[in-house]
């Protein structure tokens, strides 16, 4: 029987061994190596090889493994495992003599011990280890392990929504096969990743929002001849999904989807009405409320128990923006739920910026971003893009940042731009710029460019914050 110190050393040694195997597998799948790869510490010698039949990667004795020219060619069609596409690949099969597998030291450890070992890994490494072999996949997707790591720190990504022309093209060319993906940018690693959405039985999925590791998207039924969309919540990492109660098609065309982490609350907001859904609602149906807003709500956001939105209350010749808010717990149809939020000390805060938009800030704060006007004339010139921060507890505004002049030159000629993000990061895009401008305030304000934006289009990118985690659907 193994003593506790020897068991600990043994577990650490195995963990390093498996991490090295996962790294070898990632290099192999991305085409950096094109021959059979020897796995260290295996006896008899094990190598990785690619099956041209089912496009899976197998591990087996060296005498049984070889790569043909045809197999090498299809390497370029296999997505890179190191880019978080691991859940979308076939489960890896481990082959070899039964004696070799039964004698593996890892099989001597109880499930609880294995769970404790792998729970010390960050989510990124857990996802890689899930595709090392079938045994790892089953262990790292078991309910006991998922519950153990449910409180792990999520990975904070900036996710892109599909461009509008992409929706139109897919809807009128349903015969064209196109694998759906959620494209995200990892600011910490400075790289683009993508999550497969092929596990969803819907046509043209359109991600629109995220909260607590779950992604909310509109999806069309593959068997419906009409444009009948449903709001779906899913987790791309666990490949689980749930369809929310049916909505009319007008809501998907004109409504803004707002979500938060409390009881998976969802609101679909338009100028005239709002739909509200929560897991605490016993009827499991949408509640309808009158909005009564003076104009179309712009960039609505949900913070804690309140919704905030900008509305233009000016004339057709001159815009005049105001901040409106309503509380979810006080929603009812007996009176106007929205109130205009303002203070005398705010002065002309809404008049100094052009085309303002809201983004949820960190904690109990909201951000307002727009083009800074040089004066108050009807068509003033603009000098930069300004980010203001409102502390909702103190109801005080402060400047959070302004775009450097050299960076603003790329936006200066554009009459339209898009803003998305949340917390300490905000992304800005404009027509014909070809890249994203990122404001990052995680460790002091930094402005930088994000290159290599996937997809085509006019350069206008819409998106949301995706905090990737292994959250289970309740």
C-alpha cells in the first residue's frame, strides 16, 4: 500500500507526464509535426497516429502505427487542439495490449484522488487533458469532477457576434454547409480562439450575450421552412444546451437580449415592451411588461437588479441623450417602470460626447463611450473617443480614458462605429479599419490594437464578454 508522501510524488509525476502528452498532442494536431510521435515514459513504446477513416487520433504500440501520405495531407483539415477546439473533436481512443493498460499506475488511484489532482489545473489545461484519451474525457466530464471545479476562476474572453451579412447569407443559402463557431479573443494570451457550436441542432446560431459561462443565442429550427427562431442557452465547453420558452420572430429581429448570473435572468427589450424570464419563475414562461420608453433604447445593460439604457429625447435635427433605468423587482404593468436618471451636478455630461453607448463596468459601475465634441455647435468636429465611468453608489462621473490621437486617426473618417466589452476591457471597431481598438484597464490603462479579426464584413464588429467556465446547466 502506498504511503501518503509516495502517493503525492507519484501523482505529481503522473500529472507532469500527462501534461507533456497533451502538449505533444497539441503540436501534432496543429501540423507542427507530421510523423508518429513517441510518448515519453511508455512501455512498450507508444506513438500517436492519425486515422484517415474517422479523423481521430489514436495512441498505440509503435509496431502498429504508421502514417501514409494521405493521412499527412488531411492533417491540415484537423482543427488545432491547442485552440480550445478540443470538445468538438472525436474522443481519442487509447489502444495497446490490455496488460499494458491494466497495469497503468493511474488505474490504481481512486476517483476522488484523481478529481483532486486534476482540479488543481486551470480550465485551459483541463480542456486539453480531456482530449488525451477516452479515460480522461470520461473522468474530466463526470458530475463529481464538474461539481468540484464549478468555482474555478473563468477565462475572460471577448466574443464576436456574427456580422449581419452572414445571417442574411446563411438564411437564403441553407443548402450551403457551414460549421458554426463562436470566435473569441483572449486578451491575456493575445490570440484568437474559436469554440465549435456544431453540437446545437439549430440552423444559423447567432450568439448575442453571455453570463456565468453560458452563451445565449438565437437559433432556427432545421425542420422549419419559416424563420422561426428560439432563444437558446448553452455552454460551448460542456456542449450542453437548453431551449428557452418560445418567442415570436419579431423579438429576435428587434429585441436586445440582456442576461445576468442571478438565477439566469433574461430580458428581451424593445422600445414598446420587455420580456422577462427567470429560473425562479414557477410558470417557466416569459413575463411581458410595457416599456414606455421615449425612443428606441440604445446599448441597454443589466447591472445587479437594474437595467440602464440611453434614449434620444431630442428632435430630428439635434440629438439629446438621457439615461433611463428600471428595477427588475419592481416590474409591473400598472405604471411606467422607467425613470430618467440625472443629477444637477452632472451638468452637460451627455452633450459633450457624440453617439454615446453604454457598457457594463466593473462592480457597481457603468461605462459610457462616445466621440468627444470640440464644441456645442450643430455639427462639431471631434478630437478623440472618450470613456466615462459612473459610480452607481455615489452617482458620480469620472474620466476612465481617452483614445490616443494616433489611434483615433483610424476612426476619424468613419461616421459609424461599434462598441462592446465589459468590466475593465472595451473594444471599438469602425468601417474599413480592419482591426479592433482595445481599452484595457486591468493593470493600468493601456490602448492597443487587436489584429487578425476573423470573418469578413464591413469592419464593424459587435460582441460581448464571455467568461468561459465549465458551468453546468441547471
